[in-house]
C-alpha cells in the first residue's frame, strides 16, 4: 500500500521534494525509506507515482515515474452537515471524505449542541481534518470545506443545487421510493442535509422545502448525525450509478 502525500505543485517529470510539515511527517514519523514507492498529489486532482531517492530529517526527495490528473466528478455531492458534538467532528469528516463528498458546508442548526467558537480557526480545523482524511483515503481531490452557514444563509445558497435531499426520520417517503420517481440523469449538483443529534426543527424543514428540498427517510434505524452522511452518500452514489 503506497502512502499519499500532499504537496503544492507536482512537476510533470523529474524530482519532487516533500518538505515542511509533510516532509517531516514522511521522514521522521513514517520513516519512509529510500527506494520506497509513494503517491503524491496537489489535492486538486493532479497526482504522481514516485520512488524515494533521498531522505533527510525534514524532507524526502522522490523521482516521478508516472503522473496523471483526475477531473471533477460528473455529479457534485455536497453535504450540509449540522455541527456534530466536538468529540465526533473528526469521525464525521473522515466518513464524509471516505464516502466521496465533494463539498462540506458546516451548518449551525437550531438544535446543534456544538458551537463554532471562532470562524477562522473552526474552518481551518475542518479543512485540516479533511485534508488528512483525503490522504488516508488516497483521494487526489480534497473536498472543499466552506465557512459556517446559518439556516437563513443556506436558504440562498441552496438555490444553486438541482436536488436537495433532507434526511429525516419522520419523512413520509423512503429514499428508494423517491429516487424511483426521479430522472436521475437530470441531476448534476446534489446536496444532502444532515441534521444535528436533536433533529431538524419544523421551521428549518419549512425553509429547506421552500427552496425545493425533499424530505426523505433513510431506512428504519436512526443514524447518529456523525454517521448519517456516509450512509446518505453511499445510497446516492449507488442509485445514481456513480459506484
């Protein structure tokens, strides 16, 4: 299994140097050896296979043997994720990243227990965790994390999506039943809305429905907020033949 490292720019050929925090982690923590094969990416879809040719205490140098690029997915998947409990944030972001999300929008729902203490540091924390999760999942395109949104701010932003699925245990229609009524090839920008542990309020449901959101149920068992997104994304990618 080749380890993935993220660097700013990848040369088309020749030597690439991994330094800074990433280089220190590679050389000192992971102890990558000369001759070892690795993956590198810029997190924007460009990637390369490489062989390590030199290692110091704070960096490694590698020779590129193969390179390529992966474009954006045909269907963009966004998760509007209500702020999870602080001890669940890392788990939530790891699962969303592994499940193939393209964009994550942190949402300050009315029943969210957790609070976004500081906009700048909160955003940076989520972006860092998504970056690390991308490396673990060997994703060459790092999901975008945007600034925290209130419900009213989401109302305007939701107009950009051509399908909004609001997952709620009290919905009257199942995911399978709803999808069977849709022409799936018509949708290219899909958002899933995942509420907090306390649930989505009636006023919030009304707001999402006012911009075309469809209330839908994902099975009989009730998922934790931290786990619902991965199940929703898996169901969508299966139904839309992305998997």
